[in-house]
């Protein structure tokens, strides 16, 4: 029962992360490409979407290892797809960090930060899409 609840939380967190990412796919370009004097309108919405995505990521990072430990007793015996999934998660976390740094720089007025965030954002989405594929092959 606990593993099923953890899986539910893991999938709900994935949905939150996807929702936040989709929201940022619309708000991000307005922040980066819009006039600097109009950015204040978009920052609260961007912060909400970023928070939704980041909370989803943290919940997945907590529930995932708990499920592996409770259901499988650890990572020994899991296949190469699991290893690929973990490597892709590391890449995704690095991209999230790059996006956060870019947005922080943009908020301080550094236009190059916006370009960094706009590059990292779509790569985050693609990486998590492949993480899901690896998870399907790892656990089914």
C-alpha cells in the first residue's frame, strides 16, 4: 500500500513538473523577448510555474528512491534502463539548475541569462520525456 501511494505521489509530481514546464514554455519567451519594463507583469506567473516544477522535481527525488528501496530492496538487480534513467535525471537536474541561474541573471537585468534559460527550458522537457521512456523499460 505504501509503495502504491508513493507511486501516486511520484506520478502526481511528474504531472506538476510537466504542468509547470508547459506554463514556463509560454511565460519564458515573454520574459526573455518582451520589453524590460513589461517583465514585472510576468515574473509572478513565472515564479509560480517554476515553484510548481521544482516542488514536483523534489517530490520525485524523494519518492523515487523510497519506492526503489521499499519495492526492490535497492538498485542491485535493476537493468541498464534504470541506469540510463538515473543518468538522464542527473542531466535534467543540471539543466534545471542552468535554467534557474539564467532566470536569476535575467531578473537582475542580464539579458544573456534569458538566452541561457531559453536554451535549457526545452532541453529539460526533452530530457524528462526520455526519462519517462527509460522508466517504462526499466520497470515493465
